[in-house]
C-alpha cells in the first residue's frame, strides 16, 4: 500500500479472523486506520490466542504496527444492526471504509463436495448465500446510511472468480455473481453521494476450504 496513510479513518472488516479478511484488516491497521473486526470466535484459551479468533487477528495487527483494533463478536447470519449502532455511538456516526468479507460456507461445501447440485442438500443455497450475498446487501445498507450524510466513504465487496466461471458449485457461483451485480447497481446510486462501491476478486489462495476440497 506504499506511503498511503489512513490515519484517523474508521474502518470495518467483517469475517476478519482468517484469510483475506484478516490480511485486509492488518493492512488497514498498518496504514493507521482504526479497524473494527468481526467474526464468530472471540477469545483466547489458557492465555493463548485461538487460531481463527478475533483476538489473534487483533494481536497480529498490533504486531504489524497497527494502532487501534476493536474486535466485535458477531454472527452475520443474524441481525447485525448492533454492530452499526456501536460504530455510530463510538465514532459520532462516522464510517470511512467498509469491507464485506464475512462468508460462511465451509461446513456444507466440505460435506457435499463431489455431488451434483440436484443431489446436494436444499440448505446449500441458504448456507452459502445468507452469510454471503444477503449479508453483504444488508451490511451495505447500514454502511451507506452512515456514509451518505457525510458524502464520503468506500464499500468493498469481496467477490470471487466464481462470479464468472464455474467454481465449487452452482450456488456458490450464483451468489458471487449476485455480489458483483449488487456492487455495480449500488455503486450507480451511491456515485452522486461521492461514495465508491467496488468488488475485489482475489486470485487463488490457500484457504482452509479450498485446501480441503483440493484433497478430494
């Protein structure tokens, strides 16, 4: 990120306990932003940070030279209004950077791997796209409500190459294509308010899920 300074900026990264979300949170912290991070696992055990926990990410941000990091335990399959209420209360309604990364697909993808879509659980769609496409949309609404009055901000959806090519299964691809469509349409409406809305499609990475699927 070079000499970019985000000093004084307020940011949120959802799903920041592992992988892409964690890496983005560390970079934001290194550049001086105050970083709120969300995830389902908060704590340490016997004084040791649990792998994939919010406290582990917060520790790594500080080790990387980051400043203020605020872990918030949050299940994005449920109402996440309290997350934005806390941001509003603690920052006078200010939010500069919002990263939509929370995604909960691991268990069902591993369980149903190798099956054609018509033989997979009917829960596949909801399990992939509730904490995914739907949650991204809901979070974008709340983030926009904070950014629009100030005429400033950026929202980033973490998408995937699966939006334009087959990857994992149809429900996954449809969800990611929806994320990109949502990004384009929301960006159109937010542009006049000086707010950017973009999709980030990372290249191949060694996530726990992809590594497990590759061993099939």
